C-alpha cells in the first residue's frame, strides 16, 4: 500500500502564507507517490488537496458530515462520517505521518490523537506544545521540502500500514 500522509490545519487562514505552504506540501506529497488525507473541507485542507491534484496525486477527505458533496473540489475520495469534530480521530489514525500547518484548537486535538497513537507529527508554523517544561514530540520545520524530508525519514524508520 502507498503511505498515507495527513495534512491538518486551519479551515480559515490565520496567515496568508499558510495557503501557499499547504499547496506546496500537497504537491510534494503527490510527487513522492504518497496519498494525502485531510478533513476534506476548506483552508489548509483545500490548499493541500489542490497542490496534490496539480501534481497528479490522490486525495482523501474525511468529512465531519454526512454529505460527500461538502468536500472541496480537489478531494478524490470523500468519506462521510457524521461525526463532526470526532472525525479528527479518524484522520489522525488513518495517516502514517501527519504534517500540521497553522491550526486552531481542532488541529491541536488532532495533534494529540496522533501523538497518543504513536504517529510522527511534523509541524510547519503550528502549535509549540509543552507541559511542565516537557515538549511534545513534534518535529518542527521551516519549509514544505523539510516537511517532506521528515516524512521520508519517519517512513523509513517504521513499517507503514
């Protein structure tokens, strides 16, 4: 099976630069031959899917509602859950590795689910999470290419799916 890379982040851009970062990440995921999974809606999710599709990649959207037509137009496979924000667990567990771009509290929850499940998490302009001086194991990077380099390292270090 192809590795599945999750891209998570804000549904409305808090920083205009996040849109181009997400598109670049999606493009690089597709060029590497990976499948992109996301929440299937707007913002980082749509930009990453747009980038992946522009590079000939495959995209999966895990939707919060029950209507596949709610997915952004760059989603190939729309999976309806009817779970609302509960679908964040499905995204985190479906991905072999997660890339986080920006994000709000829903994104923070996805990060927590992924880390709890032992999934590698790569951060690009996102949450810096710590508790009592102990930092969460999020690999922080500065560029989309660095994010994909970390994805490759993470996949090489463990068996996928």
